[in-house]
C-alpha cells in the first residue's frame, strides 16, 4: 500500500477529489495518510480531518529560511513513510533539497497547458493572451516553476464570455478527474520517465506518449 501526502494552502478541492478517488477505489493500492499546510485556516485541513486523515499546520514564520521549513516538512513525510507527495494548491516553491529527496515522486497540477502560462496566474494569463484553448497539466515537480516532466494534459475551450471565475470552474472540473487518474497510474507503476518525456502504459487505454 502506497502512502500519499498532500500539501495544500487553500480550499483543497483537488485534495477532496483525490480522497474520493481513493475511497471509491479509482485510485487503487494507495491511501492519503497525511495532509500538510502552510496556512492555519486552510480548509484542506478540515477536509482531511473529516476523513480521519492526519493533518498538520506547519507555520513558515517559525523558520528562518525555505530550506529550514522544508526540513520540517521532510521530517513529517519521513515519519509517515510517504511514497508520493501531491501538491494541491500549495503556494510555496519547494527547495532543491526537498525535490532531490522525492525526485520523480512529487506531482503538481497546473491550470494551463504547460509550458504555456506557468506560475500563479495561469488562468488569467490565458484569458489576457486571448487563446482559444487552454486546459490543465499534471506534471512531476523539479527545481523550476512548473517545468517538470508532463504526465497528463487535457484541453478546455475558452468561451468568448469567459471570466477568470467561469474558466476556472470548468478547468477545475477537469482537474478533479485528471489528477486522480495520474496518481493511479503512478501507484500502479504505469509511468516511465525518460529525460523530459513521460511514457504511460495503461492496460485499459493502451500505450501512448505524453509530451
């Protein structure tokens, strides 16, 4: 049984989708055993508590640097023997030491079709640029911002009357399906990484390549 930890800074809707997928066996062979947040009032912590999942607020203000803060996170992960770290609206960049400790075992989801519109304003950036298609991307985390190998992507059409809020709602609907799927593929050992490329061997969907 793989142990999953989720790092979240806010509402935790993707966390909820992951928990639901685990409980419904859409993610097989894994459990969410720990939720960590850098925000005391993050609703993600309440979601975890409702499902009996250990959850902790770790205050960044108590640490002198990002590295020291990440040391505290790593200690919690190691205590729970975490296999996979999942970022769900986690708003802090991870230190190189953290990334090294969990190389190719940290996932993130981004509300754009990377490498387009990285960073915290992916949805607003897509609207401002005037693209007709955007979407979301599940990727492994490396030392850069939204630069790791891409696992899965799915497109979302931008409507003429879209606002940031309306487009976000449709992208999140896709995220809540795509993120659990990517996690399940990893848990079942279906993802192979070669350089920047992820190859997926899914028994049901056949073998295909994600670029």
